[in-house]
C-alpha cells in the first residue's frame, strides 16, 4: 500500500519537478501523482527521465536547468499538458565532495550553475507566470548544508547557502503578490549523493520522508521545512559563538565526514556529475 493518499491540497494541481529521474525528485513526483496532482518531471538524463516518467505515468522532459531556454520549454510543456503551473519544485542538484583544491574549474562552475543558477532561473520563469495569475508556489530543495558549513563540501555549501538566502529574500518580495517561495532542507538522505561517505551514527532520511516534507510544505506554504526532527535548530549555526563553531568544524569526525570518502563507492556518481 502506498504511504501517500489523495489530498484536496493536491488534486488537480499542476506541478513541475526538476532533477526527478531518481532520488528525492522521483520520490516526490511519485507522492504527488498518488496525491492526485498533475506532474511533469524534468531531468538532464534523457534515458532515465523517460523510464521514470513511464513508471509514474507522467510526462517526462529532457531538461538542462542551467539553460534558460531549456527551462522555459520545460514549463511550456507542463502548461500545454496540464494547464497553468501551480507549483515548481527546483530539485536538480549535484554534491561533489573532497578537498577544495582538488576541484576543477569546470566542476566548480557546473555545481554553481546547476544548484544555484538553475534554481534562480527556474524560479524567475515560474514566478513570471504565477504573478500574472496572483498565485503560485516555488519550492527550492536546499539542504541543511545551507545552514551548517562542512570541510569537504565547500562549493555545495556555497550553493545551498545561496539558495536559502535567495528564497528568503524573494519570498518577502513576492508574497504580497500571492506567490510563495519555500525551501526544504534535507540532511543526510539515502541517495547516491552520500555514496562512499561514512555516515555511521548519523540519522539518514529516506527519499520518501523528504517527499512527505515537500507535500507538507505545499500544504502549509511554510518558508522552511526540515525532514528530520531537530534539524531546524541547525539554523542557529550562525549565532553560535566563534570559538565553539571552530571547535565543531575542527573535530576530526566532522572534518573528515566529506573530506574522506570511498572513491570507488562514489565513482559512478562522480562520473555522472562529470557528464552533466
């Protein structure tokens, strides 16, 4: 039996999701379809998005979130298929790990383009459509890494801090016009992003748990949502006194979590980032 059921909040809603061929995006799309929404999924992996769409009984579209024309076509296809866009979920993202000095310029630029620029471009395109109707909701899948810096996650941290700041500022700008912006901030989640990392003793959420949080955010329109209990407290990381924060960041367990990874276990994922 599905853990999701039809919801008056979702029935008939038109929802577009990026990066939805697998992981959190796919789980969220599945939950939305089961909740009665009209869903269109996008992904840069043409073969994977086709298979995922067939599994969901939904429309799948090849999408490069870093290209505004590609994103516009994705939203056009969504509205042609199902009518005016109600919700955009910016989920596409990559998470390189390891020493900052080991990152190539291409990897740095590509991570920023996918994680941050893609979310900004997609939000702008969706918000233009939503503003004309005086309603709509954009949910940006950020990360608790957008609150808590970690050695080995430097560029990912930068992008997710950016997504959260962008979302907060834009929500304040657009809310008076009927358009809401939210973030969902997962911590460790059982997807390929954490392949090869030693998360012993660290709670790991399932993609389905994150999907439930996304559905709750659609219903409540809350500004920030956290799949794992207690993670909202991480938002207080900023006010933590400097010496204590430095001690946390320098602790061996925290320092090595993303700096030291099983390269063979991350090989497939890292190769997919390189191809993106």
